[in-house]
C-alpha cells in the first residue's frame, strides 16, 4: 500500500513539474537544431544529470542493476536481432515525435491538461505500441526458430 501511495505521489510530482516546465526531450533537440534555441535543451541536460545522480545514489545505497550498462559488453560480433528491433522502435518514436511536435511525455502532459488533439495522438501511440509489440514478438519467435 505504501508503494502505491509513493508511486502516485511521485507521479503527481513529475506530472506537475512536466506541466510547469514544458519539458520535452524531442522538442529540445529539434528547437536547438532548427533555431539554436537552448531553452528546452537545458531540461534535457537536467534530466540527464538527475538520472545520473539517481543512479549514483541507488548504487551507493546498495542497489544493483543486472547486466548494466547493456552496451559495455556488446560489440559488432554480439549484435543480435533484439538490438535491431530496439533501434527500429527508437527511430520510429523519434520520427513520429518530431512530426507531431513533441515527445510522448509532453503529449501525456498535454492530454492531462484536456487537449483533445493529444488524446488522439495517445490513442495512435498506444495502438502503435500494441502493433509494434505484436510484430516484434512474432518476429523474434520466427528468428529464434531459424537459429
């Protein structure tokens, strides 16, 4: 019960900060490359520093993440179909995010504010997520059957 309440409070806190700061990772990069505006890019740097600080704090408190970092032991010889699927999904989310004007985090915040156009974005986002998941699961099963 305490974990549920803590997660809910953390979600409200992150949502409030996202709404007040207009943080968007994709728009930060887009605005920098198109207009050299660094306002949103500062939020991306702050999120990176916060994640780094959280990881360091987590490791000092005795927490471990199995096989982290995932890129440390992976070379060209260990390149597998999971990496390709992850790369295609990331590029797809990036392209759709740039075309729609923001990242999924920002679209969730805008939908929570009551903007109906973002509701349709999120509907397409979740339908695409389900479709992508079904395709990759079937693709992985087929690739493992061949190997």
